[in-house]
C-alpha cells in the first residue's frame, strides 16, 4: 500500500464512525437477547455493544455471558446491585 492510501477496513471505519450501544440489564432474561440481536440486525458495520447486568436475580447474567461469547459483545456483571 502506498503512503496516503487507506485499506478497505480503514475506509469502512472512516465512512461509518464507531457507534457504542450500552445496554443495562436487571432481570431482563426474557427480553435482552432480542434487544441485542435487534441492534446487530441493523447491519451497521462499526458497532460496539456493552451490556451491563446489575446483579440480576433471574437467569439474565448467565444468559448474557453465553450470548456475549456467541455474538462477541462486551459483558460486565455487577456483583452488587448499583441501582
């Protein structure tokens, strides 16, 4: 590549700025997967998804951990509910 030229990936990132989605979850096990899949289905090429579980009492955190490994988004789990 010549100086001053951009790779296809660099052009894609320049024409599509990074969009960060932060999803908060507390006992949302039944719905949170649909919300994340909906964001991914948008087709936007430069997404960052961060999902934070606030010490859920249902299966949300386990489900999100599995989904994170499958779909590649960042998952953060609070041990204590932060409100």
